C-alpha cells in the first residue's frame, strides 16, 4: 500500500457502512497485487517480474486464501466471494504449478530419482525377469519340438536369411562382416524410434492389470528363444550371444524395466491394498513414469551400440566385453548407486 | 449422458486447507482441444518434412544419393536421422513441453479454455505430466496399429481396434470426473481455466452512490435514505439478497422497476416511487447488514422460506 492513496482509502473504509465492506477495502490492495503478479505469470512473463513480487507471491497467496475463508464466513457479497474464489484458484495454479525447470528435474532424475524408482518396483522387475526367461525357454522348446513354430514366432521381415535350414555360413554372415555397411546411423535412429514405441506400449498396456505387458514380453522373448535355437543348431550359439550382447544387455534391460513398470501399474490397480484405487494407481503411475523416461534414454544408448559398436567390433570376445560392461554399469547404477536423493528430497 | 452444467463443479482442498471450487472440463471441450492439438502436430510434421525434403533437393535425387558413400550421402543420412528424431519428438514431446509450462495446457487446451491440474490439490509434478502423456500414445494410436498389422480386411483386427476404442477412448464417458486412462495413472484431471471476467467486480455500485464530500463525514449517515424496520428486513434470506445484488449490478431500469414492485408490495412500502435504485440499494445494504450480523452469531437464513434467524 503506498502513502499517496492512504488518506483516500482510510476515508473510504470509514464511510463503508458494512463490516464486510470495510474488510474488503482494507485488503483490496493485496488482492489486486496478487492478481497482477498471477496475470503476468500466466502470460509466461516470468522475467519481467521483479524479485520482490516473486518473493511476495507465496505470502500473498496465503493472505488471499485466508481472506477467502474469512469472507465465506462473514460476507454475503457474492461478487467479492466469486472474485476471491477465482483469484485463489488462479494463484493456486501458479504456486503449485510445475515449478522445477527441466534442467533441475533432469539433475534430480539422473542423480538418484531414476535409480530409486527402479529399486522401488523390484518385485515387478523380478516377475518380469522370470517371465522373460520363461519366454525364451518357451520359444526354444516350441521350435525344438516343431520347426514350423519358427515362422510363427519370428516375423518374416525380422528373420531375413535367418531361417531354419540355412547354412552355418549364411548364419555366420548375419553376425559378422557388417563393418563397411553404409547407412548404419540411419538404422540406429530407426531402431531407437521403433524400440521406444514398443517399450512405451509395454508400459501403457499395464493399465489392463499388467497382463498384456507380460504377454508382450513373452512374445518378444519367445522369438529370441527361437533364434537362439536356430544359431545353436549351427554351432554359433556363443557368437550369436555376443552379437546380441553388445546392445542386448542394454536393450533387454530397458524392455525389462518397461515391462516391470507396466506390471507395477497393473498390480496397483488389481491390488490397491488399503489405499483408494485411484490414489494407488496414480502413485504407481508416477513411479513408473520415472522408470519409463529412463527406459527411453537406455534405448537411445542401445540404438547407438547396435548401430555403431556392433559393426565396429567384429569379434565375439570384444562384443562380450562391451555388453558385459554395459550390464554391470546399469546394475551398479540402479542397485548400488544411492546418489544425492536425500538432497533432492529435501529441496 | 447429458447432465446439468452444475454437476461438473468440484471442491478441491489445497495443502493450506483452503477449499477451492473448480469446474471439471467438459468432454466436448476436451475432444475439441485434442483435435486442435492433433491438427497442430500434423501441420508441424508436414511442414518440417517438407522443409527437410527441400533441403535434400527433392525425393528423386534423395533416393539416388542416400546409398552413396560420399559427403552428400552422409549429409542426407544426417537429414534422415534429424527427421526420425523430429517425428519422435512431435509425437511424444509436444504435449509434455506445453503441459509442463506455466499454463499447464497445450495450445489446443488453451484455446478450449481448459488446463490440467493435480487431483489431490498438491503440486503438479513433471512425473504426472510424463505419465499421463505416455498413455496417450497408446489410447490414441494403438487401434491404428492393430488394423495396419492385421490388414484392413481382417475382422479380428477391426474387432480388436473397436474393443480398444470402447475401453480407452470412451473411458472418460464412464466416470464422473471425465478422467481418461492417463489421468487415472498420473493423478491429474482436466479442469476449466478460471475465467477472468470477474475482475471488474470490485467496483461495487453501492460505493459510488453516497460519495461523501470532504467535510461531510459526520452527515453521511444522515443523507436522505430509506430506513427499514426489522420486520421488513426479516422477510428475505441470502438467496434473495444475491438475486437483488445481480439486479443492482446489471442496472437495467426494467428489472429494477419490477424488483422494486415485488419488494415494496411484500413489505408494504410505497415511498420509493421513482427512486427505485436508491430504495433498492438501501434495502440491499440493510438486508446484508442484518444477514451478516446473523452470520457472525452463527445464524443463517438461506432464503425467504427458511425460518427467521
């Protein structure tokens, strides 16, 4: 309140007939100041706000919120009440809006938020891992039992020259000797885009109580199992594992996380425990969203490894080294690294 | 599914314990917002694709050169990567980017006058926005993938897609708050953005009528005014008071006239003839003073039918 308008407003307050009008006139200046700040923030003009205004915002918000609760009990001026309700609502949106900048959020995310979220869904990860292993075994056993399953499990585009009855030389050719192939960077970008959509799918399908997520995992892993059987028949099991390990340790890990995140949501919906179901779902959803953001990052890494590292390292031992290194890196990051979570929580 | 507009009003409790009324966004405005956003996205995709093709020097030359292992081939490969990344971002980051902003709304939502908010009254966090938008992809685009994969003439494909639509796209129709699956997962909801038209409400008409001069403070209450007896004020309650407030604010001679007639008839006064506005203003002020005094003592009178406080 500035000095110039003081005498004027004092006389207005004195002359106001009703106690509720005096109440309003005494506080009007605060309300209007808050409204001006909120309007500017809504327009996205944060930079043009002065520091005092920004500092005053939380205090003003509480003042106006308490004005509203007093006015509700003492005033019958419908216009003032409606004005205050809208103002409190707008200020609430601003005060409790998404406040963290993308950069701060990312720092908290990488510095502990992500790995904590992964650890928090460990039960689901265990289940998803078991399902994936089972899927591989099922794929292998089915194809070993009847070769025709191979075509059902491994789609035509994906199989290419990797079909039952192919010579070991032909199969070997699919594993080695790509190092001079052009267009690998494009291939990597495509792989990433495709894998990211698949894992988002695995996550989102968790909404149907997690069952479709598990089915998707089984289906993908079964085709892997079928291919393992094929290469093992040609005596190339170790080479195939190496070829896969370069990016596969990262990619399969990411798919495991996505499936686990989907399962986590499905489990919260099916068994919410003591919490209301909507609350359980949203808690699980937020945790899973963190995991999923990380999955997209992991898939970028996997695509880079697949598009470049696998072509450049053309021998099995080197591939195992890269794949093993990535696997231990992820495991250490997720399960050993505690990060600065304490600081992030406190902030 | 038609309901009265009132049924979309909710009360939300902020962390300070203040209850704030909000209005859940209507399903129609949400559909409109979605269609607008999809239009914007496809426009952006179309424009950026065209720009990239232009940079590559046309499609025909592009297909010829892409496989070449020279500088041009590498440049074209780079353009393809840029294209793939842009497509991915448009599909997934468009909603994220805008909903994380201070307005909590994509351009389509902003035009439709709605925004997202946390359902529990707390802070809207980045995780919530991410979760609700990850699911959007599946809700919207999966049926299309079903049909493409199964072939357009496959009955099963259409059946699966129809089932999907029935579950997810119609999901908001089957719950009170019009939540879609992504909102359930994220703990968010879509509410109407508060309108700003009430800004002018502070200039209350009542204030300008007395307009006490500099030296007339003492005389101000003694101006020619209407005094109403306790019995004359006791006939009306808060509901009538607010109706009267609306009439005074609208300030239309015709409705002032008829409201004056009603009140004057009810309390048996005739002295406000040709001075309806002043009469009604005084009646309003004194009625409000009486009702507010009752309120302070914990006695409220909702309308003319409820008992005298």
